């Protein structure tokens, strides 16, 4: 578990590194870490490859048991096997959720800034987007509850990011209860993207939305995956937890013949992550916390405000002092490629991926120091 060694990913068809191929720009944009997979995952994959046959594969019962055990051990959440729907990724699940709830023309409610697919998939499903900006108060990103109340009528679905991407906020239980109360008043179903829930950096515990209020669980779709935590996005394995049978049936119907099945190796990697990947995850969290401490130290004296994330390996900061709408080219000019806030619904902001060896982060900070 060497988190200090930088693996050369050039020439591997890496989306992250190929974006700036041939240019001296460090890629710190897409949510893809630069760490090798956990040894337990690599061993499991080698063993499965040695078998030699990769035919059509359904989810192994042992993976279902491993996912159940993980959710119970870490979040105290007991789920039933039949609640699980397996998918090759979270973005297809967002799209399916939009199609499975309500009817064409209905609104989908979310907040900004937000992971870009949240802003894109409603229109692709013939739904209207209703986006409410988050606000900053007491040094934290917060909900604008009056604005949420005004935007809720006409919506059937609320897309929630929990923990939040890109700000890194971990929503407090009181906030989740307030959100549930709003959803009850307006008869909303909540699709909660909890893909970053295993990456809590603050001294607190993640609380799945569906576990907060048992009476509301039937109106929830919870999306999870080992991909961000164990850096397995290229394999493609995620799952939705849908307690209500009718909603689950609609979700499966919308998936039919549109969403490809999960591959055999992805199932193997996911099970190894949940069953044997905990020591690697803890070592990863130690590295991420060290990186975040360094990042926070550098930005503390900066003209560019950064509220330290409570979760994820993504730092969201205000770069409007560099350029009010499009500061990214100035950072690229100094040799660091970040995620553009315009894609998240927030022009002038940038997202920095610090899921990398500390030395690479240090070099990136050295390069952008003139802008700070």
C-alpha cells in the first residue's frame, strides 16, 4: 500500500492523463485517483482471470452478502438482498431514476454547484431541471430552505449528492430530516447519490438518507459503488438500493435493454473491496487527510477562498479573483488542469482532485502559487 509512489499512467488510454497529452500540465480534474488498486482486489482479479472464461454473469450471492455486511458494519443500515439493483455506473442510474419517476414534463429538483450529470440527465429524460443554489453560511455550504420550498412544486424527483460533490459537505442528520420533511410535503422521491460515503475525512459517520426515517425509505433510491473509494471506475460496478417494490420495478423496467450488465471482473473487484479492502481504505484516508491538511494550509493565506471538504478527495474553491467566469486557462497556463466550475453550474469556481501522491500535489501547488 504505497501511496507515495506515482504510477506513470501515460499510454494507458487514461481519460484523466490523456486530456493534456503532450503538454506539461498536471491533470487534477476528473474524480479518478492516481493510486493502484488494493492488493486484495488485484489478487482476486488475477484469480478470476486465471479461470479463463468470461461469459454472461449475474451478481454473485457472495457479493450481495459482502455489500450488506459493509453497509451494516459502517453505517448501521440493514438492507434486504431484493432491494439491490446492480448497474455498470452511477450516471446511468441517475438517468434511469429520472425516467422511472414521474412523467415527461415533470421537474427534477437539485442544487448547484453539483456533479455535472445532475444538470444533464433530466432533459435527456424529457424532464425539466429546477436547480437551487446552495449558500455559504458560518463557514459551511448550506441549504437555502426557502428557495427549495419555492422550487419544489411541480417536481417529482429530487437528486441529492450525499456527501456532496463538489463541495465535500457531509449533510448533518438535522439537514437530512428537513429535506425529508420537504419531500413529504411535496410528495417527492429522493435519489441520493452516496458514491463518496466511504471517503469521510472529518471525524464523523456517514448516515444514509434512507436510514434516517424508516417511514420515508420507500420513497428513496440510494446509489452506491466501490468505484471512487477503491479507484475502480474503469471496471464499472455500482448498485441502487430501492426498498419499495413498485419503484424498484419501474427502475428495472427503464433499465431494460438500455443499461448494459455489469461485467464479471467488476463483480469480483467489488466483492474484494467490500470484503477485504478495509485496511487499504484506512491507509488511503490517512493519505487524503495529509493532502487536505497541506492544501488547507496553502489556501489559508490565499485570495482564493476554499472551504475544506469534510469528505471526498475533491477541493472546491472560488477562483473568481483570477477571472469572474473562466479562470481555468490561467491555471492550465501554469501547468495544472482542474475541473471547470461552469460544468457544475458555478462559473468562476474550480475543483481540484487531491487523490494523488503527496509529491504530485506539492508540485501542483508550487506551480499555481502565483495565482494564490
